[in-house]
């Protein structure tokens, strides 16, 4: 068994949960899911639950009963109804906020996203005050970029459908041309989509044509120049992320050190998070997890760089697989964590296919860091608390570790 993967999918049937850990050996290697502070077409995030209104997520939280879910789906299919909808209703009644049901189309879409590929226009969006939707990132070279759409522009409508007050997951679904609640996936490359936008007092419409794009989930740079630290920003753990991190570590200066930026990273494939940990560790434990009470472990590969000065940046948007990586590096004494407490999401889900081809992803356990800490509810506490100016503080810490300034 290759261990859990976490993945990030839209909640079109049941919204509100955040990134989960997914056991990929049950179905063909899952998909990329989680809760993005800003949701992208290529990594369609689902909204993190509001802890103040819904309560803390704890290990004692209610769990959806797999037998009841599968029975409800089977009975619905026999009656000519939607098995996915019936299963979703059982999950909703259970109070398990981390379990969910996905249509075949959604599952197929996110299989593709494992490789960082998607069909869309290249927009990241996030909710703003008053239920508005704002552009938070534009992918270079994408249809949106060529049309001159910029960060901060308000997205008022998509194909005539107003976006104000609409969950960001549904906004992303419309950008990608996916049917909300339907069984089909995203629209084909070349299909048109009309966006109503606002920038200051200017309002205008743009008709774009979707194209096949690739998300750039790992960005490596040296913002202070050739004699400064290497900065590695990981937006999500998709296929190949671990290899990119390893290459960045090999090229980094042992004198200048590295900043590993996991802020806003709501997870991805746990196998890639473990591969990323392996870049900094010489083997050893990365995390343990339980499945129905049975304990299992994830280990780093040997041969990682254990001497490169390392500081990890985290915040409240750091979740699941990203917390697994940060927690391993912190517990193993390999890195200093700087920033604010992480989200706190470490549930493990087991998927199964329902009679209508939809997928039930139900909670079966939790993971722990090498020292035995659970991240659920409490998250990870940074070694050095920092809000605004966290990266500047991180550079100061890194220089004290022997890295560059």
C-alpha cells in the first residue's frame, strides 16, 4: 500500500470541508483536493469550515457510516434516483464534516489535476467582503492574462450567472465549464466563457476561450539575488512536486540556505509531501496514520541534504499534507517554523465507488507527526510567531542558522 494521498476537490454536492488525506490504493490514485485561500481552476479548492460557527474538528467528531452510505446509494439507484445525492444526504446527516461524495465527472477531472493539468482560462479567485469574488492570481500566458485581466479585478458574473454570494467552488466550476451538481466534467478546450468584470469604476465583459493549461505549483527563486537564500514556494503537492523540491535543494547554496514557503498550501498528494521531506532528511519517520485503528507509517528516503540551513514559512492556510511536511521537519529538528499557527487538518479518508460510479470519500482515521502530535484542531505552532513581515523574520532566522540574509 503506497499510503495516503491528500487531494483537493470542489464541494458541489456537499461543501464546507477542507483538505483530506486520501488512501489512493483503493481507487486509481485519487486526485488533488483541499481548501485554497484562493481557488484556482487547476486546483479547485473547497472552502474551509468556519470554526467559530461549526465547532472545532476533533478526533471524536462524528463519522459517516460506510455501510449506510453505500446502502442509501444502492437503494436510490434501484429506484431510478441519484445514488450520489442519496449518499451525500447520509453523509450530511452524520455530522462528519470531512467526508464527501463526488460525481464521476468530478473524480475524472481531478485525476487529470494530479499532473497539474486542467482546462480553463487561468484565473485564481477568492471571496472578498460582501460576498464579492475577486481575482487573486492570473496565470502568465493564459487566456485571462492575454485579455488583460489583473489581480484585484472583481468577477461579477460568468456566462450571465452572478457570482456575488456564490461559494467560490461554484465560481471555479463555472469558470471551468463544469455542471454544478452534474456528472460531467469541465468543458472542452476551445469552449467560450463570458466574464463580467469590474476595475474601479470601469465595468466590462470579456469572452475568453478555455485552453489546456498546466499549474505551476512549485516556484523557485532567489529574490535577494545570487548571494541570497533560495526560496521555494509550494502551492500544492501534485505529481512531480517532490522531484522539483529535490532539484531545488541540489542547486541551493549551502552557505545561503533555503526558505520553504508553505503559506496557503492546503495540501495535495501525501506521497509528494513525503518525497519533499526526503529532500531534507536522511531517511526516518515522516508521519504515522491509522486506518480503523491499524497503525501505519510513512518514511523518508535516505540521502537527503541534512545540512542545508532551512526555515519553513507557515500560516493558517497551511493544511493537511503541507502540515505533514512542516510537522515532520519541525519534529525531526530539521527546520525552524516561522509564521502563524497552521489550520489543523489531519483526517484520513478511504474512498469507495458507489453503484452509479460516484465516489464516497469517508473518514477512517488521522495522522500524527513523528513525535506523536496530532494536527487536528490545534494545527502546528511555529517556533517563531510572525504575521506581517513573516518572510523578513524568516530571513533573519535563516541568517542565524548560517544561511544568507
